[in-house]
């Protein structure tokens, strides 16, 4: 089994910054891609950013958010700058894990709340 533990959410004023972290632990041979999703009240979960051999961003966060990872620590980060009230959501970490038996599975974190006040 694999656990993803997120941290770094909170309340911030518009224009402020937050940095989210997500550490994966457990039976991990390697991690292909890691990503951040978010879900606002009454809305579907959406991809914010992903990272594998390259990075990918939702149009709404391009130029403001930066995803990075530390492969040695199986950790992914999301630096969020110039935050807007519409960024308010629960942010979820996702990891595509290759286990030692060569099976692959997606894992999700428990979510961390980000609230941006106007």
C-alpha cells in the first residue's frame, strides 16, 4: 500500500502565496507521474498541474502556479502565487505508482483546503 500525505493548505488573501507538499510512502518501486487536482464546492474535480518528464498546467493557473518534484523523497510540490478567490478549493495529490511486483496503481491524498479571501 501507498500513502500520500499533503500539507501546506490554509487561508490566504488574494494576491498571496501558498506552497503545497505531498509525500508518498509505502511499497513504491517508482512513481511515473504526480499531479495536483482541485475540487471547488459544487464543481467537478479538475487537473491543476502534472509532472512526469515534463509539466502540464491548467490554463487558469499558467504563469501563477509551479509544480515540481523531489524524486529521492517521492514528494511533489505546488507553489501557488498571485492567488485568486476562484482558486479556493480542496486540493488533492495524485501519484501513478509502480509497485515492486510491477503492478501500477493510482493513489490519492486526503485533500488539503485552500481558501483565498478577496
